[in-house]
């Protein structure tokens, strides 16, 4: 047999490999043995600590009894016979207590306890049983009126004895006997006329009475009967039935609030009697605990557009974030879409593009600081988005909610909640956030009706919008009544105007006070040049009343997809329109106009109208729900008919607008808009910790905590809708059938590169590790 050469005393690679393997195996076995030894030592220390704890409990009980006895020193002179009897009793009682402690501290007791208790069992003496035994003997022989205060639980005692627990020991029986003898000996001694009570016994009774109170859970509460169950069902199904137009009617003589409060009290009492304990979370809710160590709540504003795209959903959320952060009462994060360079070239004006999110963030902050005049302290984050040419809007790619860390997932403000959730395939917003507010910006139904088969499309979109906003929002704010009616919604204008327009208005008012001419031009219109933005209505009105407005010239500013078609139509109808490229409404070239004309009825709340009023101009607009907020301003002239439109235009050209009052300027400001938003979104209650998911209601001085772990019927329906929506949006075929951009269920490689994200297959694997 041949052996390999040793090569001058050096080991071969094979021998080194074998040695390494042996060393690794020995190291692994040694490490395993150390872990077993450490675990065994820890268990032994735990058992020893529990045995010592057992002894300490017995000693503590001994001290409590002794303190109770010694605290019975009379504050007045007592007869010698009585005093000597008490001393004799104390002398007889103290050895028994020592014996009681010695028995409890015996090693065999500790050994038996350790045998019966597992490593995680809670060790403890049945002190309640000892107290019950003493109290039963003391109170049973002192007075008849003390009956029923404390009852000895015989069933529980028998069960404990059957399970091998400690029975009635000799020290306890001796203690009971001594108490009876002591009571009999002193029952004939009168301290005052009409009283046969011993002061020491009274103190024992009062102490034990305080310890052995009858628990409230023992009170029997009858369960809910059939009418009460039906009332609960009807009340919980109210929001669900409202979607079908079914509304319940209360009798005139019945106060519904009082009935609701009584029903809430009844439900609360039944739950309390069953020992039900509500905890946050569970299968229906997943409430997060935000990081509020600094006493500030976290507000995340999620929107569907970003600067430099000068659209309402890019500008208004930016101002909202700045003014919410200005109060310094909460931390604010603005979450905006990030577009790849190819989409940026389609969306952003003047061929402006960004190579990184940091570049775009700097652009946004510089523009904002120049507009508001202060440095806003809030965070800007980006989520992946793709531009849809057909919808002319940005669609989120992937789960947008994942870009808000869980520790900051407290309050969410969804700008255009229906838009954000059409194809949202991710975590439900109301599951991740404690309070979710949706703000409806756009009247999508009005735009869809103008398309082919618009009525049918609008029907489906209307119900889809209702379902997604209901499933993902706690509260919905509609800027005006021009939007569709949605569940959980209220109407309130929570938008303001850029402060620079208010400054222009103040400048105009100052010039007029000095007798200078503030407006040297006539009328103009400004807006994105698409038919739906009011251009169709404008051309129809001017074409119909071209003779009535003879000599009227209108300057039109705007860019858009329909620019060529709009201009060719105006030229064909021989309308006196002067088309110019779009520009900022605060541009110096626009400040000299006196009348702003806006015939659009597709807007929800026209920002250009608010800006024109802030600059002190006349505004001629349609009598439409979208203009209801502006109709209270004296410079806003609304028309109902085409003939009325002609009259309002002539009135505006012939007169001078009135200067804005301080109150009117404040109502147009973002300070007032932020105040309205905090009030109508119930954010003031959230920030002041007066309202949460577990609402506390008061009735007749009683507080009721609503159980989060027991969802109402409406919440169950919302959860079912959210689950069905999640399943449908997870299917790529169904997404494409409903108009989604291909590949938007997850973000792509370019977004991973731009935003430094892990691939979606790694971020959210199909199978867990």
C-alpha cells in the first residue's frame, strides 16, 4: 500500500481539509454542549428563584397578619380583663403563625411545588382561600348583618383539592379555632352602652372586607334579547343600506340619539359581564403604534402629481404639507410620484427633466420657498409612477403604502383617493394607518361622459370610486358639490391660493387708493388647452352671441393636447380669440387684465378662479356647484343662461371691481384652508387625542369604549370589499381589461435603479423564507 509523501514534514491539501473538518465538527459539538449547559443552568436558576419567591410570599403573609394584629391597639382605656384576653390571644396566635411560616418554608414543600409547576408556570399561594376561610369564621360569628359579604367558594376549594393543591392545613384550623374562642370570650364585654363589638375584630373585619370584595364580574347580566339584536343589526347595516337608497325612519316622538346611547350601554354591560377584553389589532384591524416619543403625530400626504407639472394635485398638496408643518404640532411627509426620464419628457414643461429624486426635491423646495416666503420643515419622499397618455394622469406602480415606514404610519391624507386606489394592489390604507382622510380633487365622471360610450363608462367608474374610497378611507372631503357623492364624505373647500396672488391683490388695492389705474386690459381666459377644461363651452357661447358681443376680444393662454383643434375651430367660426402660450397666472403680462372668464363646468374647484379673485379682478363664471364657494365674493359674477353670460361680461367691462376686505383675503388664504381642513377631517380630535379608532362615547355620565376587535357589519362589508379589490387588482389580465398600464402591479427595473429599491421579487417574495 502506497502512502502519500509528507513533502518535508508539510501536510498535503487533503490532510489539511480533513483536519479542518475535524476541527469544525469539534467546535460545533462544543458549542452545542455549551448552549445545553447554559440553558440547564438558566433553568436551575429560574427554579431556585421561584422557590425563593414562594418562601417570600409566605413570609409576606406572616407580616401582614402580624401588622393587622398589632394595628388593633385601642385608642382608649379598656377593661383589664379585655386587655389581658387580647394579650393572651396574641401570645397563642403568634407561635401558630411561626409554625405556619415554617411549614410553608419547608424544603419538601418547595420540592413538591417545583415538581408540579412547569418552567413557565406562575407559582403562588392561594392567599385568597386563606383570607376567605378566616373571613368566613370571623364574620359568621360576629354579627348577623355581616352575612353575605364574603362567601367561601366550596366548589373551587373541592376542585383545588382534587387537582392536588394544598388543602386546609393544621395552622389554618388552629387559627380559626383561636378566632372563635377569642370572639366568644369577648362577646359579653360591653365597651359602650348598646355595643358588643370588639375593636380588634372590627378592624379585622374592615381589612378583610376591603380585600375580599365581591367582584363586579360576578353580577349576572341578562344577554341581549331578540329585539335588541335586531336593533344592533339595523344600526350597523345603516351605511351599507344607504348605498342602495334604503334609509330608516324614526318616529317623531323618539329621540334616536337617546336610543343609540341606551343600546350602547346595554352592549357594554353585556360585554363587561362576559369578561370580554378588547385589544387593538386582530384579524379585522391592524392598528399600528406610531412613534410619538417626541409628542408629535405623523401625517403622510400622498398625491398623484408633482412639480414641475403645474396641476392642482401637484400644487395644492404641496401647500397643504407646508402649512401643516408650519404649526410644528405634527411631523409631515409628502409622498409624490417619481417618473422615469421617458415619462418626464411627456409630462414636465419646457423639456425639464431630473436625473435623481434629490434634484427634483431641490426644485420643489426652491419653488415652494419662493412662493410662501418661509422654509417649510417637512419630508419629501417618492414612490414609483407611470404616465398614462390615454388618461393623461400618473398611475402608481406597486404598493404605494409601503413607502411610508410603519413607525410613521399614523395619519394619511390621500389626495384623489379614488385615483390612488383604482389599481392599488397592496396593504389596505385603513389597516396600516390609524386615520385616513381622502380629498376628492377631480370630477372624473364629467370627463368620462365626454368620451365614446361615456355614459356606460361613467356608470362603472362611479361605483368603483364609491367602493375604493369606502374601503380605504375613514373620512372623505369633497371640494365642492360638483364631485360625485361618496360614502363618509362632507363638502368643504380646503384649498387656498398661493400667497403671491394675495400680495398682487394688495398691490392693486394700494394703487387704486392712490388714484392710479390698476387694470389696463380687458378680458382673458387661462387654462390647459383640452376641450374638457371649458374650451367647448367658451367657443359655443362666443359663437352663439358673436353679434351681441360685437367688438369683444378675448385673450386665451394655454397649452395642451387639443390646442391645434381648438384653435382651428375658433378660426373656422371666425371668433375674436387671441391664442397665446400658457404661462404662470402671476406673470406680469397677466396682471393688467380686469376680467377673468371661466365657463368651465368640469372643474371641481377652479384654482385659476380663486387666483383671479385674490388679485382683485372680476370673474365671470357659470352658476355651477364648483363655483359655489366663490359666489359669496362681490367680484364673482355668475350666469345661468347664455344671455346672462353676455350681460355679465358687459357689466364687468363697464365697472371696476371692489377691493377685497381683510376677511375675504383670509378666506382665500392657505391659513384659513388649513384650519377648515383640520376641522372637517376631524384631524383636530386626532391630534388632541380626543378621537381614535376606539371611540369613547358618554351617556348619562357613563363612558363606553367601542370594541375594536368586534367589527360592525359596515366594517365587515368594507373589509370584504377591500379583499375583493385586492384579489382583482392582483390579476394582470383583469388590470389590462380595466385600462391599467401594463406592468404597474409592481415597479420596474428603472424605478429600482432611480429610487435605489430592491426588486419586487426580493422585497415581497411569493414564498416566505
